[in-house]
């Protein structure tokens, strides 16, 4: 792949696209990142020559976070559009550390499908949950309904998880700041507001934009697109 071919490849993607990028991290090691392109591709010059830096990670992450950087060089690495996973349908069995956004300084929200690992062949439960660092390198996956700890483990512990947001990613909220973007707090959602809420469950708003993205119950998340059809 020539420099011109690399430029043509990255020209086909824009900030906000969901992509898979394979390139070099800041240490020069090959890395694959799957997620939202957080900023336009940026020309860079590194040890392997002239390349393009991509910032790929959880939607809303600061693109200055070095953990999102992936540099592509001619003949080394690629980027392509990727279909985001569907919440509650597409599941991953993997370590906590590989969940996008786990390095964010806030609880991560996911759909929890039980303990993972080689012996686990399929998710066994489905519940909306948050992942919280509890100290000493330990994490808890807690129910967003009851507060009960579904699971406790270290950074490398494996679980089944599915995205909890409409863009195919987990999402995070600063504690005490829920729904700040659209001007109301969690307490206002305690009672159903309309027939849709009675039918589908509790409204879920996007952590960054405040936009209504769907409804959830302990058993199911319904994207807003499914209701509008």
C-alpha cells in the first residue's frame, strides 16, 4: 500500500463513524481498536515514516487520550467501516479491560450476561448494569435496578457483555450528573410519563447529547428506532 492509497483509505471515513483500525500504538506495537472515530485523521511522522493518526474509542472520549491513538503507515495497518454491535443481541465474552471506556473516570454502563471464560459458551442472564472500580484492582458489575453486585473480579476477569447505548458501545455517566444535558435529573424519571414508557419501560437518555435513545426494563433494552417503526 502506497502513501496515496493510505490517504485514499482514510479519506473514506469521518469523525463519528464506527470503524475498526489496525495500526501502531504509541509504543510502536500493533494494535486493533474498534469504536467511534473521535476526530478527523491527522497526518503524522513517526519511526516508520509518514502516516495517519486515528483516534478510535468510546463515543465522547477525549481524542487526546493516548489510549485511543492508532497510527497507520503505508503498507502497515488499515481502517474500515464496521457495523456496530446490537444491544442485547451481539454479545462479547472477554476481559473487563477490553471493554471500551473502561479507563474512563466514571462507572461504565453495559448489559451483563454472566461470567465469561473458556468454559462459558453463551450469556445466561441479561441485566442492565454498571462496572465500578472498588479499589485494590477489583471491579464490581452492579445491577442498575437493585444495586446488587452481579459479579466481582480483577482487570483481566472475563464476563459476557453487550452494549447499552444506541451507537453499539457501552456508555458512562459521571455520578450525580445523569441527564444534565437535557435539564432534568433521575428523580423525574421515577414515574411513567406517557403510554410509551408504560409499554416499554424506563427512558434512557444519551450521556453526551441528552437525546432519548430508548427504553429499558431489567429484562430488555428497546432502541428508540424500534419504537418509531
